[in-house]
C-alpha cells in the first residue's frame, strides 16, 4: 500500500483503502482551487438571497422554511448536533478513516461549497491520528456517521487521539487544532452524500481482495489433503465455460498443486469429488465477478458528486441544484450482492472443514486430534465455522429492500446503502475467520496424513507460513487464540506475500 496518497483527481477505492489502513492523504492545489471557487458560489447565493436547500432553508420536511442570513451559522451547527444520533458500538479506526477519506474526496470535486478550512481540518484528523468516535448504528443511508465526525470538528463529541479516548475539545487541543465555526451550508455538506457507504465499501473491497487471494490457496490445501482429482481443475475443461475469472482461479490452483506427490498417489481413486472440492473454481470465480463489479461501481461513486445541493453557475448567477445524488442505491445494491457472494464462498469453506475433521471421508484421525479420545482437536472449531456460516446467512438478507419512511414523508424512499456496507464488513469478518479455521485445519491435516508423500511446493510454502505463527495443535491451549492469530495474517496480507 502507498504510504502517501495525493488527491488531484477522484480517489480510487484502493487509495481509500490505503488511507483507511494508515496512508497519509494530501490535496493537490488544483483541488483546493475548485473548493475555493465553489465556496464563492455559496457566498453569492447568500448575498443574492437565492433560495438554496440547507443554505437559507431548513432541511428535510422543513425545506420550505426560509432561514435568514444571521441564523445560517446556527443552522449549520444545529444540523450537526441533531443528526448525531448514532447508537451502539463505535466503528473501527480503519472504518472511520475510510469515511473521512471519501468525504474529503467528495468535497474536492468542487461542487459542495464548503470552505477549504473544512477540508484541511478533516485532513488534520487523519494526519494527527485524531479519530472521531462514530457509533455504528442509526443510519438508513447516510447522515448520522458523518455527523459524529463533524462533532469533533466543532469541539464536541468524542475522539481517540493515538488510541486514547478524549472529548472532542480535548482531542482538538491534543492535535493542536481549533474548533471550527461552521458557515452557511457546511453543516449540511458535512452530513450529506455517500462518503459513509463509499468509504466502508472501499475498505471492504481491500479486505475482499486479500480474502479471495487466500481462498484459492486454502482451497487448494484442502483439495490436496482430501486427495482431490485434478480433472476438476483441467484447463481444457475449464475453458468450456466462458469465464476468464474461472480460468484464472483454475490456473492459480493448478500452480499451487503442481508437483504434489499426495495427489499423484491418489490419482484415479474416485470418479469425481464432492462439490465443495471440485466446484471451487466455479464458486470462487463467481465471487470474483461480483468483486470486480463492486470495484467498478465504487470507483464510479468516488468519481461522482453526491452532495445535495450542488452549487453551479458563476458568482454573478449562482445556482443551487437540489437532486438525489446522495441516494447510494447503486453502491448499496453492490454491497448487498458482494455480501451474498462472500457468504457463499465461506459456506463452501466450512463444508471442506467438515470433510477434513470427519474420519468417514477424510481418511485422517477423527477431528484431526493428535490423541483421539483424550483430545477433541478441531471438533468444536468446525462448530464455530458452522455458527459463522449461519450468521452470514442471516446477514446476507439485502438491506436495499428494507424500505421505510422518514422526515414526514419527505424522505419516502430509503436505499439503506450504509447499512449494506456495514453488513458486508460483518460478513467479511466472519468469512475471514471461517477461512482461517480451514487454513489451520488443512495445516494440521498435512501432519496427520497416513502416508509420507510430499506436499506440492506451492501449498508447502503456505503450510510453513502458518507454522511460523502457530504450532501443531494438541489440545494443550485455547484453539481460539490460534484462529485469531491466523485470521490476523489472512486479514492483513496477501497469501503470496511476505
């Protein structure tokens, strides 16, 4: 990941993901000029008394109430205060950083009308590791998450500075920052648009990319341990389906299994394998297709202006257009679809775990225990995987269909895009754990094979990476600690990386 990202054109999802994980962000002079030009348009709207939603009117169902210039600062502050209604556990630091990066990106288009000082203050939160405390629950689409970030900008709310919880005022002092006094429109712009769903989805894509990289190779390890038949991975056969992603998964698995003495010894033993083995390329490819589609849509969202209203025209003839670009239907539907796909990939992984621990089909010691009877080995780890699969099944119900009506019928369609992204992250976290259980089980299974045939060099390299972090399991320690340790490896690195 790059250590520094420069915003001179719309960020990509990969750049947002890098910022979420700690990369620094700077804004190019051209983007700053766009922001300043848009601010002059807001000032012209105010000076010329041109009606503009949220600038000199109320918001939501109060949009027809005129707000005079002396009260426009108060309107901005009140919007932040009244919209900060999030509840529940706080988002993780990486998730908040992703949202802030997406918000800066949205303002940098130069159509929102916030001052460049707002941009700089958000940049300072990232640079000073001053991360607002943002409750995860309470959004039907956007608004509440960004409101909690905005609270800290004005010296309210709470934040963590270098990991230590402080009040918003204390956090700003620790970061050598002054509270902002919000001007006309800035309160609305700070809570509006799709930075929440876009930032969260970008982070999910980064983790999904890593998980898919691991999934192919972990599947290959189980395939080898269970003496899969290589006909399922035959290149000529896979070419019969018009899917480049399918061909790529098949190629990766063949490369990982090349030179396997274990598979050579078991060749021809069965006519065909169960689907959790022989359909790995088909299912993993389908998930990759959903991932690639989500990447395209997320980049499109980052390239789009999602504030309401946007400011256009000239200082002599300013315009404020009220539209619905803040409705993130496209990216919300995409997050729902990707969540379903990842849930399916993880469910297949759990089926392979079950086969590895079941002596009736694995030809291995029961539950991969080193001392059967006294030790239960991976018996209950498979229970955990099954429980996580069941939770994913519940989470995979689409948020996009939830509907609802808010703001006295003014907001009578809700896309639930941010909840879709949050749900995607939960599914992804469960999938990372399930794949980690399979990785541990496959690593243990190699050491319990009845014959001494050699692993393929590709799977052997992954086996050794795991054993550098956790040893053979003998029921001598909590297995959950091993799972978490391996999950940190899966979540934070590529399978082929260092």
